[in-house]
C-alpha cells in the first residue's frame, strides 16, 4: 500500500517514509533489494524504445531500488525529480555532459572538488572545446564579470570543498537567469537537511550520496535534482547512454542510510560548531574555516541560506610545517586519517602545499591544512582527542 507522504510533512517523516511501501509479494514493510539487471518484456516488444528510462526494462535504464531512492531524494530536496547515478562525480559529469556543447562557456567556483577541477580545466577544454572561468564565487560581482555571451552554466559549491567558501545561491541564480544560463549547485557539504538550493533558485542540485546522505561509509552514489524536464534529459543522455548507473545494492544501502539523515545531521551540526570554536581558541591553530563561526567571511550568507545548522566540515591549519601537520595526525587516537566525509566516524586529511589547486585557495590556506569531517562520536571525546594531539606538539 502506497503511503501518501507529501511536502506538508516534516523532514524526518519524509526521510523515513518517502519511497517506501509494503512489499506486495511478501508483506515486508521495507522495500526489498531487487538485484535483477533485466525485467520482463511485454507481449510485443518490437515497438519498445530500448533507451527508455521510464519503463522497467534493464537496470542501466533505471532499476527499482534506484526509483525508490529518487523519490525520497526529490522529497527531501523539494524538487520535482531526481536521477541517481553511480557516484557524485558521475552526477557532476552528467550535468556537464548533458547541458554543455562544444564552444560553450562555464563560470565555476574556484574552490571545488578535485575531480570537477580536472573536468573543467583539463578534460572538457581539451576534448570538447568547452571553456571555464574559475572565480571566487563568494564575490557576486566577480561571478557577474565572468559571464560571456556563450556562458551556458554557472556551477558553484557552497560550502566549497575543501576551504568552506560560501556563495550566495539566490544572488548567483539571478545572475545566471538574467544571462540565459543554468545554475548548478553542489550541495554535498551541506546536505538537504541544512540547505535547499532549489528553493533559492538553483536549476540543478548535485549531491554526492556517498557522503552525508548515506552516512555510513559503505556505499557510493550521486544524484542530480531539479525540474522533471531537465532530469529526464540527464536520464536519456548521461545515464542510459553513458551508463553511469547506480547498482541496486548501493541504492538500497543509501535508501537505508537516508532514513537517519536528520538525526545524524543534528549531531554533525552540533559537534562541528563546538569543535570549530575549540580550535579557534587554541594557540597552535593558525586558522579555522567553518561557516558557523562569526569570524567566517561568509557567515551572514550562511546564516541566511543554511538552517538549522552549518554541517560538520571544518578546514584548519596549524602553526607548523608540513611534517608538523603529519605528526599531529599520527597522534590522533579516535579521528581517522582517511579521505571522504559525512561518515559516522570522524575523518581527517592533510592537504599539503603542493595541492594543484593551492593557487586558488585563500592566502591563509598556503602551507597546507586539514579537511576535517566531524563524525558522530561524543563531542567531548573528539575535542579531547584533538586537544591531546595538539598538546603533545607543544610539549
């Protein structure tokens, strides 16, 4: 029996119930994993469109678990539709592949995930003659100045990966639309719990489902969300005919993880702010970037477009050289040195001064810094772990 869950219900209720139904065959109150890669054809299949993403046909065209997850994500993000793909990078590539043509121009945040940096500065220009201008998207005027007659897309990350740069989604959406361009927003660092770019004017919202929405560090996926017409275009061009489809098992795992998203994000938000405040007061800390701190230059914009919290991502640097930063990591006892973010456990990675994007980062990031994903451990334990590692370097 289908549940009538609509936008009038709260975020937590939608997280639990949207996309879920009682299984018609077994009576199970959870959707089963449908691991089939092929579905039964009708009596006369001769007139079927073999690239149709709207018919249960072949899992590359969309599987059952993918469909359930898409329904949930669209409800949480307040968009008409969603398409789920194999990874966050597959979702980002899908946006560029679908909506850009040879000779087009993109304006992008200069703080961005490394794979996007390579797509925009290397692969798309070299292979397809698509040019990109990278700007500090926290400066709305800089975004406006970068627009060209052939600009078809503005792409921003807010908060930005890895420096936590904040961009004004509503203002940039206005610039995009008055110039006939689309605005895509990578919302991964915020999650739909803290930020809803589509309600602020974004045409396309990208989420790396691998991160906060899954939340358990055990599955990969990505999503693009927006109006149905645009999402259908992505399905046809970048999913069915490129093949970056999510596996049924990963879709099921992420569906399961999304149920606890609001509970987890509350803890990420609370611990993130407390730890950022602790680090900001420590004598060995060179700088802290966290949009919940009043000292963050994007704090006022973040307060306006991020609520109820500022997520669990922190960037910070120490008054030490690269080896000192690595010694700090080696003395942590709870926090794990590993890439990715949004997991249940806290993760930290040192980005050294030789990072290829270093020239684009704010000055305080020179010399290397940490990207810290605050997990779900007790806040006091995380602060204690940071404190003991820092204290050991002072002695």
